[in-house]
């Protein structure tokens, strides 16, 4: 399989550093319209699954988006739409339930591989399986980007991210505007301009760049910024992170992959670790 994006992949988990203050469930609300069943009783016949977005008393946050019909997809007014079906079901006599998904690989929280924007990298096989797991897991800094601008060289400079920091999750106006919770794609999202991307590549040790909408690159610099980031085949781009209500600071980022046939767990989750 040679996809250029992880097929819907990533559940990224953040583990709070020991020094951080604890956050409550209330500070990290579930997506509107979904049921919060975070607590289930110990009665054996109360079959209510636990669907948390925070775990371990606020030490771990799920920072990937759920797949829902109303979530935005790239440059479309209509959103994702129906992507899930159940071709085999126990209620209809099958031995097991078996779901089927059909959706663009750029949907929800995902990573970009070098083959995404370089045809010769694609042909040579630089797909998501070639991404460095060491980059995808480890200490990460969550920063708030000034809200008045896209991420330009000047903005990058103003963030004063120390040398040696290898993973940064950029929280922007996109989170305030709740763009990932709106069905219609919005081209005015915040992302990196070409000079911002270039500044990061030339002046920092950052190898994992995370952002809170469907592209790290601003619409106006879409391809140029991607080219700058991915040409060296060292930087991994993580797009459409869910960073609501998480305090800026140092975390440990974890990435796991997997698929399940339950609606909630369609995030394929890639790997996990502790701090
Ligand atoms: C199996 O599919 C049925 C629909 O036929 C559904 O009601 C049930 O919840 C599913 N079970 C599981 C474990 O997903
Ligand atoms: C079960 O089969 C019936 C008849 O083919 C179909 O109408 C129904 O949608 C199926 N239900 C599930 C959950 O697959
Ligand atoms: C970011 O750039 C987009 C164009 O790609 C523009 O529509 C938007 O207004 C800019 N956002 C800010 C905060 O400057």
C-alpha cells in the first residue's frame, strides 16, 4: 500500500509533564452532539463503553479528531458525509460485525509524507511507512501562535523556540474559530507561509510540526510551504490536531495506529508510550 497520507490515522496522545497543572474533564469538552459516557458503573450488565478524551486523571489527552459525517474535508462545502457502513452484521446473521469506511486519506488528524508533494519521492516509495517513529514520539512543545497573523518568518522568530526542541504543536486562531468543527472547508485558516516554513527549517531543530487545521501551509502558500518542509524528508507534518483547552507547555507526544469497527475509534491510532 502506498498512500501518501496515513489513512485516517493518528490518535495522538499527549502526556502531561509532571510539573504541569491538572486539567479537568470540563476543561476539555467532548464534541458537541456526542454523548459523554466517561463514567460507567461497575454493574456487569451496564454495557456502557468508556469514551474519554482525557485519561489518567488529566495526564493524557486525546488530540485527534473523531470521524463524524459533519467534519470538514479538503476544499469542500459538504463535509465528509456518510463514510461508514456495516456490510456484515450479527443482527443480520453474520458471525461478526464488520464495518467499511470510505474516505479521503486527508480526513481528520493525519500526517503528510514526502511523497505527498514530490512526485519522485512518491515513485521511490517515500510513503507514511518511511516516517521516523522516533520523531513521532517524544517530548513536544505546545505553543500559542499570535492570533493576528499567519505563521511567517517574523512570527516564528517571535516565538523564541529554543534550539534542541524537536517537536512543536502550533495552536492558532483555527482552534479559537473551531474550524475543525465546521462542515464547510474554510480557506482563510492559519498556516505557514513559505518564509515561515523556511525560517523553521533553517533556524530550528524542529522535526515534527503539528497544527490545528487540515494543512500546515496557509492556503495562499499551499504548495511552496509543503515543498520547503518536505524536501529534506526529515520533517513530519501532523495536521488537524485537536488542541482545544490544553495549556501551552511541554508534553510527551504519542502516536498510535489501529482500526476498530466502532464509530468512535475510527481514528487509527499509531503507537503509544509514556513520558
Ligand atoms: C453490531 O451491529 C449491530 C447492527 O446490526 C449493532 O446494533 C451492534 O451494536 C453492533 N455490535 C457491536 C459490538 O458493534
Ligand atoms: C439487515 O438486512 C436487511 C435486509 O437486507 C437490511 O435492510 C438492513 O439494513 C440490514 N441491517 C444491517 C444492520 O445490516
Ligand atoms: C492567513 O492567510 C489566509 C490566506 O491563506 C488569509 O485568508 C487569512 O486572513 C490569514 N490569517 C491571518 C490571521 O492573517
